[in-house]
C-alpha cells in the first residue's frame, strides 16, 4: 500500500512540475516576443527596403504578424481555466495595450512617430491571429475526439 501511494504522489508531483514549467515557458515566450517588438521599435529610421511603397507594405505586414503572434502567445500563457471568449478577450486586450505602449515608446525614438493607425493594424493582426488560432484548436480537438 505504501509503495503505490508513494508512486501516486511522485506522479502527481511530476505532473505539477511539468504544468508549472509549461506556464513559465509560455510567459518567457511572451516576454521574449515583447522584447523583440521593443528592440525593433527602438530602431531609428527603420526601413525594410528603399522602395517607399513596398517598405510601407512590409512594415504594416510586420505589425500584423508581430501583434498576431503576441496575441497567440498571450492566449497560450493565460490560465486555461478561462477558456473561450474570456481568455481570448484578455489576450486581445493585452496585445492591444502593448501596441499602445509600443507606439508611445516610438514617440520618443528619433526618426519614429506614434501612430494610432499602427495600433489599429496591430489590433487587426491580434484579432485575425486569435480567430485563426481558435479555429485551428477547434479543428484539432474535433479530429482527436
């Protein structure tokens, strides 16, 4: 009896450790991605290419991608007991709040300016990514089960 109880406690303990590690890794990913966004925002006169039209297109696509990725990382880092729209909504709001702080940060960088349109583009990227992520998760769970 004592042996099976000890194995159960060990297994339960290991499961808890793995859960805590997953939470830590998810939040580290969020922090790392936010750092990348911050570093890119701190670049003065950031240009991707010499072609003005293409440069704007690529930078705006970068906004969609960067904040879409951030929103998904936030969704995965938030506690899973808040499934559904609540968790998705919180991930969206946090991503948009970070977009606002990113634009404020850019207002203090030489050659950069804060733009409300960029926050809108960031919000669109976050929304599209979260919708796509939710759809992908739903499809995977349907296939499993």
